[in-house]
C-alpha cells in the first residue's frame, strides 16, 4: 500500500497546532461532563442509571440521550475515559469536518441500534460511543492512506485492538449490543465521509517532473494524431 506524506507546511502549521488544542479542549469538556454526572449521582444517590437505555420500551428511548453519560461504578467510567479521550482527540483533530456530522450520529445511533437489537435489560455507559469513535478513526486512516492518518490508525489498533472481543456476547455483565452497534456505525460513517478531510500532500520535485512529462507526452501524442 502506497502511503502519501502530508505537506509539513500544513501538518506543522500554527493553525494545525491550534486545531489540536481545540480538539483536546472539546474532548476534555465532554469527558468532564461525563464525570460530573457520575460524581453528582454518587454524591446525591439519585440512581440516575435508571434513566439508561431499555430496549424496545417507550421510556427506554430516553436512553438515546442519557446512555453515554451514565455509568454504574468507578471502574466502569474509568475504563471508558482514556479511550474516549484518545479517540475523540484523534477524530476531532484529523477529521474535523466529518466529526461534526459523525459524532452526533455515533452518540445517538449506537444507542438507537442497541434499543432495537439489545436484550431486555438496562444498558448504560459511553462504550458504544467509544467503539464508534475508535472504529471511525481506524478505518478512516486506512481509507485515506496518508502517513499521519495511517500512523494514528496503527496506534489505535495497538492500544485498543483487543476491544474487538467486546462485540461478542460472551459477558452478560457488559452491553455487547452497544459495542457492536457503535463499531458498525463507526465503520459505515468512515466510508461515507472517506473523501472529506484529506490533508494537502507533500509533492516532491521528481513527482512534479513526472507529471510535466506525462502532460507533455499526452499533448505531443495528441498533436501527432491531428498532424500525421
């Protein structure tokens, strides 16, 4: 697979650094909201988790908005925090235009699909969103085939490739339905938005010369056809 090199004037520009900082702040802001909801619930003992997703129940549709914000215990929210932060920053930084449309679809879509296919149980947690984001970032890098995107894809696979087992119905204590729904939607959206957010590529002198020679040859052949 031939990999393209992003133009350093673009990838190392002050604007790119500002965009990276913005991606960090936005992702950290969402993670902070998630933790604030968890801590508020723990301190007040309101048991907000009861407002999570309940498949095929009318009241369970409330979970479309609440599910990613609700967590059962400290280990639950902690396990989602780091991959959500890493994946969120990568997605917002590398694919900002796609992320504006893909993130709402992942947030609502993972829960909506689980509402249709899920077991008759309570489903909570940001894991559906996490699986969707990581799948989107991984597949998007492979489709775009530039060094920066592919590098991030490999990092995601190295860090979180083992999460793939989470889409299998092996553990009744986890919502594999949320995992599978998020991953499927993330892959689909990566294909839908594959032509967006492509960085300008570095073009070497020999590539420019080859393009010039090809253009000259085409012009010369066309001339000979007209003037045999």
